[in-house]
């Protein structure tokens, strides 16, 4: 298989290069709506200052011009977009004119960089700019409002790619018999035209320099569809349900670098929070070390950047100004000093001092309460971790009373709790109890290197078993 794989890469690369010099064809003259027609509320669309501008009730602007007889299969589409705060829009391809409603046929590439203010219980869109809407999403906007950004969509065979400002955001290969939710049955590759979305009266979005590069219909598919059909179904359904698939505990270490990490995120439609360890003998130990790392860190715009605060000493090791440069901060209760004055890292047998089991657990819960009430963190990671040698007694040791003390501390201090994929904790019983109390959750791989960056299998299972919804999840705000 390996030689044929290399051959495929070579062929695809050659094909891409061979069409790189083709001229781009303009689909919009910058002055009129020639070649375009609007559905339903036609006054929603106007031409202003060389741009197509939507502002009004729902309307979709379909390309009906002469290029390719407005029928495209393989192509590259590029355009410039500018959103205003809280505005929602989209770019459809392989679609067909539809007088009313949201277009049924084809795919939508999402356009939204921020949400309008919402009251508790109101819908908040989590599928952000660059998403292949409801199929593979990015859960953090890679662009900003009131600034022109470049949007590029590439379709080749069964593979779809979206780029924002030349950053690859989504890469999805449609399987042979793809699962689609009931309201998305026609979200499939075929051929068709393009359409721009006017979403609602409060959404004002600008489009300009709309150009297409048609590609031959017989180009091979460069990507590979997901092999696990059942898991694919779950991912698509969650994506359609607006459930934010964020992994906020990923480390670039143990041989894992940015490129394969982002490829893994695209494979499943995850958004990553990339974390650096900061603490005594566990990573960076000074402001200067952290600042030097940040100065050279090229943060992908569709990722979050986190501090994993290690040990209890971190509070005196880093300034507020340095801590504030991260999108969020998390810690765990895996390092603490017991009542005998012994500092323990609970995963290291040589440092453990357990003694009486019940007393050990009472000390652990006491330390968790102190951490959650005294340390300026956003989420509690590796939640409910106990030493490996005690795992077979997890349910016995995590009594309802102990669970409730931790849950109360989380709620009182507005701290989210991580569901840890690597260690498969907390238990479903703990998660259900925390959910009932109003705790917010995050997902975390907590990988040790390149070989254990998985697909959040435990976390996905807990969504179903514990009845989690998007309203139960915590999402970092990120930095501007």
C-alpha cells in the first residue's frame, strides 16, 4: 500500500500544479447584479462600493451567469468577505435556485465571526466561519468582524477544503454512503451553482472579488473518507446539533507537531486548545520563559491557546499580565502537599504516600476544594483522578458526599470540569450528578505525544450516556 500512496500523492500534487496557472474567472462585475438572481426577499441584496451586500430578510443570491453555464463540479472559488458584528451568512456550492427557504441542495460554507447578544436559552450559533456547515465545523472563528478576509473553497472529487486567509480550516472527504440528518439529506456532492446567503435583517455581510477556477471533472479524490461509519454518523449528528466539539487539552510534545495535530482536528471536525505546561519542574517556570515561547508561537487562528498550571506553586511563579495572554487557564489536583508536609505527584509511585485510604481521599477532596476556590482557573482538568493503583476502587472511593463537595466548589466558583478522554474520567455517575447541579463541561485528550492523540471516544460516549447538550458545554472566549 505504501508505494501506491506515494504515487497518489505525486499524481495529485502534479494535477494541482498543472492548474495553478489557469486564469481565475470573475463572477461579479463589482457594479451590478448581472449574472445573479435573488430568491424571495430580493431587496435584501444591493451593490455598494464594489461589493454585494446583504441586509434584510432571508434571501439567497444565486449565480445564474454564463461561466460553465453556472454548473460547477470540481472547482476553486475565492472571494473576499467582510462581516459586521453578530452577522450570519453563508456560501453555497453544488446548489440550485430555490425560491423560498434555506437551499436544500448542496453544501454551505459558514460565514459568522461573532454572535449577537443572546438571552439564556436562546440559540447561539457555534458553527463558525470556515465550517462545512453541520458536517464538519470549526468552533472558533478564524477571522474578525469589520475586516476583509479571504475565503477559498476547493472541491476535487469527493474532497472539500475551506481556507480562511490561506489557512486550511476544514478538509472533508465524503464517504460512499454518507449519513445525513433528516433536514440535511441533500447535503451531498454532485454539481451545481453558487449562492450567497442573506440570513436575517440584523445580518449585514459584504462580498467582493468573487472568482472561480473550474477544474476538470475527472480529477481524483485526494482525501480518504472516515472508515468508521458509526462514529462518522455520531460526529455528523453532533455537528448538525450545534454541539461544540472542542478538545481543550492537547499538547504539542512527545513528537507531536502542529501540522499533524491540525490534520487530526480536521479529520473529526474538532477545534483544539493547545496547552503548554507551566509550573515547578513541569515546563516553563518564569514569565521570561513563557514570554519567549509566545513571541515565537504561531497560533493558528482557529485554535485556542492555554496555560496548564502545574502544582500549587504556579500562583507565585507567573504574573497576571503573562497569564492573561492565554485564552484560558486550567489545572488539576494531581500535585499537592499532604498533611505530613509531603509534596506528591499522584501519578508517580515513588512520591505517593497514601496510608489510610479514607483519610487520603478526604485530603484529596479538601485540596480540590482549595484549588477551585483559590486559584484563578477556568477549568478543572483530570477531574477526579486518583492514583492508578486505586482505580479499581474508584466508585467506592468517590462517594456521593465527596462528589457533592467537588461539584459545589465547581458551581460556586464557576469553573468548568474536564471530561478526560485519556483516563476516561470522571465516571458517568459523577458527570450526571454534576450536570444536574449546573456544572459546565469541556473535553480533553491530555495526550502524552503523537501516538495517543485520539478521537474523543470516551467523551463522545458520555454525551449520549449522560444526556449532555451544547448548553452544558463551556467555550473559551479567546483573544481578539
